[in-house]
């Protein structure tokens, strides 16, 4: 029995694409990339600050620390970048809930909807 298409061409195609990626990566201007990453970090930090303010309005009597909300936001965003189907929102929900004393999952989850 003869195969019409061998397995090797998809593998060769992947290797060619990987080589092209790394060749193009060598041409990246690192100072500009660092500037772009810093701007993106500021953007995410501002969004986490907005999330913090929403939670502070929802729980005015509780003591909240922005660094924990920031960490939950970053962890959720990073997880969403790797895992499909908004799995990072579940991570963020759990971490945010544990960061806000006497909070509930429905209240924290509804704060995500306000943020949109």
C-alpha cells in the first residue's frame, strides 16, 4: 500500500517556519521592544487599578491591597494568553476572591462584567 502524502512535508514546513521566525527575531530592535513591553505593562497596570477601584466600591469597609489585585490580574491575563476559552478569568476570580476579605464569588465575578 502506497501513501499519497508522506508525513515529512508538514514537519519540514514547520521547521522552515521556525527558521524564518528566528531569523526575523534577530532583526528586532531590542530598545523598541523594551519600550513596547513597558507601555503594555503600564496598560495592564492601569486596567488592574480600575479593577481595584471597582472592588473597592463593592467592598467599601474592607481593606484591599492593590498589589494583590494587580497580581491576580496579571496571572489571569497571562493564563488567558496560553490557555484558550478564558481560563485566566477563573484564575483571576479565585485569586481576587482570596485577596478581598469577606468577598463572594458572585460579587467578584460581577466586578469583571463592570470592567468590560
